[in-house]
C-alpha cells in the first residue's frame, strides 16, 4: 500500500510499555484508544491461536476515521499449552512464578494493524528461561508489586530481569511490542515510520 502523508496513528492499547517502546523509535501516537474486549480463552484454545485472536479482536473493536491507522497487540505467556494471563492478586502471581521457576516458557506477542476495513497481522514468539527461584527471590519479587498487570506475573524490563538468564527471540516482544515487526506492519498499512 502507498504511504499516505496525513495518516494519524492510533495506539489501540492502554499498555504504557507499548507507548514507551514506540517512543524509542520516535513514534508518538496521535491518540490512545484502549479497546475493551472479552479476553477469556476459548475452551482448549492454544496459546498462539489465542494471542492472535485477541490482537485481531482488539483491532476489530476500534472505530477509526478514514485518515487513521491503529496498532493493537496482545502479549500472552504460555507454559506448554497453558495460558498464563495477568494475575488477579499476589497469590495467583506466586502460583504463576512457581510454575515458571526453573523452566522454559514462551512469550507470544501478536499485533494487528488496522486501516479502513483491512487488518495486517504478525506475531513473534520468544523462548524465555526463568531461573530456579528461591523462596527469598520469589517473595522479594512479589513484594515489588511489579507483577501487577503483567502477563505471566512478571516483567522482564523490571526487577524480574534478574530472574531471567536467557531468552531466544525478541526482547521488545517479551515487553509487549516487538518493534521491528511493528514497524513492518505499520509500513505495510501506509504509515510512514522512520528510519
Ligand atoms: C511477559 C511480560 C509482559 N508484560 C506486559 C505487557 C502487557 O502490557 C501485559 C500483557 O497484557 P496485554 O493484554 O497484552 O496488554 P494490556 O492489557 O497491558 O493493554 P491493552 O489490552 O490495552 O493492549 O504484560 C511486560 O511488560 N513485560 C513482560 O516481560
């Protein structure tokens, strides 16, 4: 699609991380419009299918003007076939972290860019290893409250970084927006992102 000079960017996400990651590229959305959708997984839905469906649903839920392009995303933590969402409380965060302790899991971020009635999608899967957590590490991390609002109950860009010795894939993807792929999608939709 040809680039359209006057196109405005709508960030269809309330995640401060996504806004910050776009800012690292010099991209400042013209508007932020977090979509309100039902994020419950379907029965037996696989994590990657789920993540892609939710990102697309977020884009579908947005109402856009003709000169707007929207970027939506979903980040899902998958332990085997199990989907770990955002923990409801410290107890659930502890459960998630104990399940992740000493194991590899996947973090999937799916994106959907919408313009007019067209939607462009991509997703990035990153393998992440969490060290074997001691009681002290687990309780110390829970006490930071940094797990709140984070899929899987941790955020790699915060104190939990000390618990993650290895990843394979996209660091920005784990944070919530794989920036290289996001730019590709925005360009495909005609949004002029530099460089
Ligand atoms: C695994 C991980 C997740 N996260 C965050 C990114 C996302 O904000 C959040 C996953 O929730 P999402 O449902 O993807 O996004 P959101 O609810 O924050 O925002 P919106 O639905 O409006 O787009 O977890 C991190 O910040 N760091 C990490 O290491």
